[in-house]
C-alpha cells in the first residue's frame, strides 16, 4: 500500500518538528486543543496518526492514558525514544486493532488529510469510542487544501494580496514538499467530512477555526487572513 511518502520523509519530519512542533501546532492549535481536553475527565485515549508522539505527550501531561498509533515505524521509534514509558503501536486508521468501545477519547490531530480512506478511518474511530466518548479532530480546512498553487497571490513587490482557492468540490491528492519532506495530502470539501462523521451517529459539540495566539507577527497575520485549521469535537451517544 502507498504510504504517501511518509517512510522516506520520516527523518526530515522528525527534525522539522523538533521537541516543540511547528508554528501551526505551537501558536494556533495547542491552546484550543488543550482547552477541549481540560473539559474532559481523562481516561484512555487513542491518538490516530501520532507521528513522532508530540500530542501523546500532551495527552499524558493532561491526565490521559494515551496510545499512539501510526503506520510509519521510524516515527513510532522516535516517539518511543522521547517517551520511553509511552505506548505506541504500528497500525492504520482504516483498520484499528482495538475492540469496540475501548477508548474514552480518540484524537486525530492533522492526520485525516493524510489518509486516503478517511471515511473508513472515521468509522473505525467511532467504533472504538465508548458510548459518551469524545472524538477530537484538528485538520487543515478545506479552504487551505483547495488553495491554488501556494494560495497567496502576490503583487509586484511580492507582498500577499489575497488567498486563492480552486476546484473546491473536486476530491484529489496532492504531493506537498517542504524542508526535505514530501508527502501526500488529500483535499476534500468540508461536506465530505461532515457526511462521514454524521453517518456514524456522532453529535457535533464544538467547532472552531482557531486564530494564532503568538509567534512571529508577520506569520500570524497570514494565518488570520485565511482560515488554515479547523477543530471539531464530536460526541458518541
């Protein structure tokens, strides 16, 4: 099965994330995601697409008992090296090797965009949630994944004028490349994600398009001008 470039990109990804993560995680997603965690009561958690384990470490710090799952062995090895007492397992989101109703919380933090069979992955996440459990999702917005070229249209001086999108309703895979990383991201319109969550009988309890809360001012300005991330919280009845 095509791994979307992750095996060859793992070393560069680990170096790029470092200990603290990238700008979007540190200054856009972390605060609102942690705020949602603090509304819950801990318990067993599954981080689907855990990568090098950063969000698992956040989950543990917030009182959860996390399991990290990823199909890329090198990322799991890096996760375990940084968190020797953690639990990290090799596996794919589309076929989770856990019994029904195993977890109080399932997290997909910027992983749905990497998964070709995202509809099956969402069904599996819902299956392994306990009744009353929470599915917490952070994803690129469908506006950002539908960007034309790099999105920003610039004037003659190179300053960004506006952010352009194209072919919004067309589902497609695209190779993304930066700093030695080359991976496939999937664009899907928001309606597809909503349809798949609702098909599992899940209830939407929170929706956000978070704004930056720090970091480089010029970079923060770009993140404010165009919605880059979406956070959704779903509850299993």
